[in-house]
C-alpha cells in the first residue's frame, strides 16, 4: 500500500517576511507569503517542497495577498524552481494583493513558460473557490 503524503504546516519567519507552507490534502500545497521576501528563507521552501514534487502531481496554491513583493533574485529562484519542476505540477494558482506582486507573478508565469498551468487571481473569492475544488478533488481521489 502506498504511503500518503504527510499533512503538515511549516513556517519560515524572518525580519522582512513570513512563509507558511501547508499541506491540506495529498497533492495540494498552499504557500502563504506575507511581507517582502528578500531571500532570508534561503532554500528552505524548495527543500521542503522536494518531497511533494517527487511524489507529484502537485497542485500549488500561492496566497500572496499580503505580500508587498519579492526581490529580483527571489523571483528568479522561484521561476527556475517552477520551470525545473514543471512536470510534477498539475496546476498553479496564485492570489496577488498588489499591482507589483501581480506584475512579478505574470513575469514568472511567462518566463517559466507556465501559461498553461498557472492562473493568477486578484479576487480572493475566485482563489478560494479554486482551492475548495482542489481539496474536494483530493478527498474524492483518496476514497
């Protein structure tokens, strides 16, 4: 019998930002970003996501409604990671809360060639509906 992915929450706190990674259901991961990510979390989030992409497929939700932005280096690292792990990603949903974060997300989506996988939201209700649907699908597939 295959083992189920662990359901966990991991938090990285730094002076400028906080990242919270939640595994709410098998194959569904939520990353919540608050503040300005200037790279203080290092490779921690990528290392934590490694097991998820190994077991794939993965639906990734990024809640950046309370993010003020990321540095160019950080957005470049995420762009590279997403591009490298594209095959393990079934969908990417990102909620933005500011025009700057929206522009950054659009750049990452286009540069990493994720236009078919990544949806960017500006309305929380739409993002929450997509998350609810993914959680329902995950629950149905484990029955």
